[in-house]
C-alpha cells in the first residue's frame, strides 16, 4: 500500500533536524570570547541549529496527516484514532519517560538540586505530557532541557485529528481536494489568531525572568511566545504540505529536483541570516524559528523531494538513513551526555585548552560518538521494542491511520 512507502527526502530532513539541534547545543558550549574573529560568523550560525526543532514539527505534521488526506479525498470515513494513538504513544512515550527519569535522577545527584515539590511537579507534568502549559513546568527536568519540545509535539498530535474531525464533519469537502485544502488554510488562520490571543491575554511579568535565573527563568523569557498553539501552526503547515503532496501525480520530474534545491536553499538562507536577531529567530507573530519562511521552505522541500527523480534518493543515502533512525534518541539523550562530560571534565569543550577551538572540537567529537552510541542503545533496547509492541496491538485490524514512517 502507498501508505507504507517511504517519502524521499524525509530521512534527510529528519537527520538534518537532529544534527542542527546537536550543533546548537555544541555551540552553546563554545567560549565565543576566545575564538578567532574569522570563525565568529560560523559559530554564530551554529547557534541557530535550534531551527531544527521547526523541521521536526513540519516533518511530523507532513507524515502524520497523509492518511487523513487520503481518506478525505477518497470520500471515506475518518481514520480510526485508536491505532493513531497507540502508535504515537509507542513511538514517543517510552524513550521520553526513560530519558526524563534519568534526567530527574541526575538533577538530584549530579546537579545536587534539593528534592522540592516544584521539582517533582515539573517531572510529573512532563510524564503526563502537560508541562508545556506553564513556565514553571516548561522544562520537565533540569538535566535534560531539550525534552521541553516533546510535550509541545504531543499537543500537536492531539490537535491534528481534532482539526481533521472538523473537516470530515463537512460532507461537501469529501472528494473535493482543493476546497478541503482551502478549509485547512482557514484552520491555520484560526490557529494563528489563537496564538495572538495567547500573546495578548497571558503576558508574563519580569520577576526572575531571563536565562540568568536558570531554566525556569529561561522558560519565562520564552513564554508566551513559545506556546503549544503557536507551534501547532508550524505543525499544521507540514500537514498542509501533505495535502498538497497527495494531490500531485505519481510521475517524477527533474523539475521537482530543481525546485526542491531552491526550497532547501531558501530554508538554509533564512537560517544563515538569523545571527544579529533574537537567539530564538522570532518571525511573524513572534513565532520562533523564522516563521513562516523557514517552515514553509521546509514543507515545500518535503513535497518536492518526494516527487524528485534523483535528489530525494541521493539525500536519503545510507549514512543519512542511519542517523535518521536514531534521531529521536539523539535528541532526547544529547543534553544528558553533554552535562555528564562537563561535570566529569570541567576543562572540556576548550575551557582549559590553549586553543579553544581545538579543545572544543575534540570534546564535540567524543560527545557525538557517545550520543550516537546511547541513541543506538535506546533505539534497539527501548524504542524499537515499544514500536513493535504497538504495531502488534494494532495489526489485527485494518489501520487506515497508519502514517508514513515517523
């Protein structure tokens, strides 16, 4: 069935996303005051690897929306949500819960934080995928900051079928692809209006606001601009791209290769010009990571690469597929490994090196190897068994909601 096919270019963008985020966290550990002036622009660009988070949201929306669009265009019933829910939980929850638990334990031991009710509340709200709704719980654990985005993405997982339910309740949209995509644009518009209302109605005061006050101060600095509704707008752009992709003819063309390169170039350009602005790359309506230019370019590239003659397959080469397979583990374990290295060797990442760049590169190489090792173990010992279990639970019945591999 077509729903089981791989979409060319998806693995490339998944690998790119996790490597960008990793580069971002590496760059945060580079002493910018000690590097040669000629390396300053490159180092500043690396700090904007946080744009990889936007790629993850666009890619997830793109992949998960396909079965809904196919069913709507075919005039069928909405895909069953039982399979959708089980497979999403199986893919995300075990790895996230385990990483959060290790991060919580390290917060109490390695970071020597006192066991307070607030620390427990953050951890529990994270386990329940509810930490995204308040700045106090925004970061579930101190020792693994990147986990903040997983509950944000879970919110998008919930809102996606809710929004499609509205489309399926309108009979005149079935088998009318163009009209259905227009209505989805209206959905995105509504989401953006909700984001603006959040910015207007829920401003935060300046008391202990800022990264100098730790992760909670940083969360207070980010919110309300960082909110699950605004991030769903990024996710929904990926879903819209899926709707466009399923409408295109199956034939491949070199024109798709050329235009895909252009879309990737636009995304890269938007990232490269970010230094000099805010560290979060706030775009239109103060949505982070170059919204809407960057996510739109990524979404366009996904559509075009999936219909390219050679470029999609070329980008999805064996090393890229290998990294993409472990991308979730790379994302959830990287900060723990980096903190461990810094605590065990305070002179790492060039801190005690005469040549700060050489020392930083050596530490980055060691960290990358360890992160890939831990991510591989996480995939084979935890994530894959959970995925296989979820597949077995849902294999007895026809699963129209099975997305492309995510």
